[in-house]
């Protein structure tokens, strides 16, 4: 089984994004490192704008993920509402 992941700088904004990822992807796991947090998921991970907005407490454009992005693994499919990583 292939794993997708996203790694974000470790800061307040990223904490809300990681919480949203974990809420929408129950199979995902977060691994905290000194300067980043890496979230792994089997096969597929979806980051939903609406869930991030609930966690962060303001409007959120999914393009803002790139400000704190360290690296990722998987094929990217992005709309205004979802950022998806997958191997399918």
C-alpha cells in the first residue's frame, strides 16, 4: 500500500491545517519533528477548505498551504474547495 504525505512548517497556522487534515482523514497520522509536522495517510489524503476554515477561524484559500509547505508525496489534484494527494 502506497503512502501519501504532506509536511508543513511547525507553527500556529499549520497546527490548524493539520487538525483539519486529521479530522477529515481518520486513517492519517501526524508525526511531529522539531521544525515541521508530517502527516501520512495510506493511498489518499484530502484537505478541505471548509474544515481548515473551521479550525483556523477565518476564511482560508487553499493556495495558502504553499506558504508553510515543506514537501509532499503523491499526485496533486486541487480545486478551490479541496487539495487531494493520492496514488490513483
